[in-house]
């Protein structure tokens, strides 16, 4: 049995994002071996000082805090980890859950939208969420003001709901949702990727949004401006192959411009839960075929042979790949198309660069160069 303390140490190690975690797990037999290799990998990526690795005592104290909260820890690759979420290229290596884990294995629909929602927008969100929840489909959202809250409350009236939050499980955000957050933890599911005590920060919200999209068979967007977090969730839904639904609105209302644009680009025009049910897959089907921890495309999980037999290619990749990157994030697949290196060389160098703190891995399987201050 894999040591969970060692797994969480690896997850909390500086520079280990979701994709690097997967690469390390694919390359090394145990998390202990991965932890031992990190200093050398970071040096190969150009870092002089070894990344910070939490000690076992620190991680045990974090686990004790989760235990005090009554949380269940679900690690990527374990049977209870949500199967749809496990298929994401940037799936969280671990999620902490308050509530009934079994809810995460039901056919989930996400409902998201504007914080400054209109009364009519909240009414539509409540109607759609209530009917979907009554049909046995839990509603996932982000516990934000406006559309999210309306969807959660309505779902609890007729069924159940899932809230993915940007901070720790013990942190209430926004403050006025204290009672709602507690009710969801008791009657639904509350999910956090961050350690207990983590205050929500701007960088946490896109990570939260990718969990919402990743859990669901489909995402319903109600009232979203052109530059909004809800459209980030919608973009993740498309990247992850989920069905996308959008409720239209007046062109005079800025909150409708994002949803109207989604419809223009091919999202299902949605006026009721019936529109969702008509276009939502009955079951994930082939999506459930393989939930092993190794998620990588063919050739991406075997960097060891390259390190042993293809040193010259690896040296060229270490030199050239950083030159292809900039501060503007690009999809890993697009980088692979533009470089002339084997997939194993690419994945090995990206792992080294992230551990060295030279690149940032972002939700949606994107990477960007971190510029020195």
C-alpha cells in the first residue's frame, strides 16, 4: 500500500503541480523515490537551490487537521476518486471532501454564472438546478454569490449539491455563505484542493473552476460577462470534452454577452432543465474505461529510457524548449507540435523546468514561462 504521508509530501513539494505530479508518479515506482530524485531534477532544469519539500511531521499535522474537520482525503488513482475528474490532464492529485463521497460518482451537472446576477437570472438558475437535482443529478458549483448560490440552494430543496471552494475546507468564502457552506457539507459535498486554513486568493479560482468542470457531464452557464470566471469554467468544459449549455439574455445586458457568445460558438441554447436533459449523455460511457493514474498521451509516460539512451536529444531539448515558451501560456499539445523532440524528451524537460521554478503549469493543460523579477 502506498504511503499517504509520502504522497502528500510529494503533492506539497515546491514546484510539483498536477502535471508534474503525474509525470513523477509515472516515472518512479514510489513517492519516496520521486522525492529523492527531485533535487537532481530541479538542478537539471537550471535551479541552484533544491525545492522545498515538507517533512513528514508537517504533512502528518496537515492530515490531523483534516481528520479534525471530519474530511475524507481522495488521492488520484484511488477507487473513490471521482472518475471523470481523474481523466483531466491537470486533475488535482488530492482533494479533501466533507460529505457523502458517493455523490461524486453520480451524473453531475455544473451550474455557474455571474456573482452580480439579476433576479431573473437567479430564478432561471434555481429552476434548472432544482429540476436537475430532482432527476438524480447533483448540481456542482463554486459557492459564489449570485448564480452559484441560487443553484446550490435550489438543488438542496429537491436533491443534493457539490461545492468546490477556492480555499481550505475550514475557510468560509464569501462570509455570508457560512450557513450554506455548512449545510452543503452536511447534506451534499464540499471539496477543497488546498490545505486547511488556506485563504482564497485570485490564483485559486481558476483551479477551483477546473474542478467544477471536471466533475460534470455538462456545464450550464447563466449570465456571464465576456471576461468572467464563468467563461473560464466554460472553456475548461470544452477542453475536457463536456457538454456546454448557455442561457441567452438581452444584448443590452453586459451579463448576457458571454453566454450569448457561447451560443454563437456552438453551446446548447438553454431555457430549461429539459434542454439540458435532452442533450446530456445518459452515462459517461468510454470516459470511464481507464482511470489509472497514468493519464499521459502515448509516449508521455516513459522519460526514463530517454535519460539513459538519448542524452543528446535531452540536452538539445533542455536548451531549446525554454526558448519556445513565453509568459503567455500555451497548451502542451501546441508546444509538442512546434518542437522537434520526442514526447518523452518534452515531458522530461517540462518536469525539470517546473521543479526548477522556471515554468508555471496552469489549468487546461497549459504552461507559461515564469520571468525572473
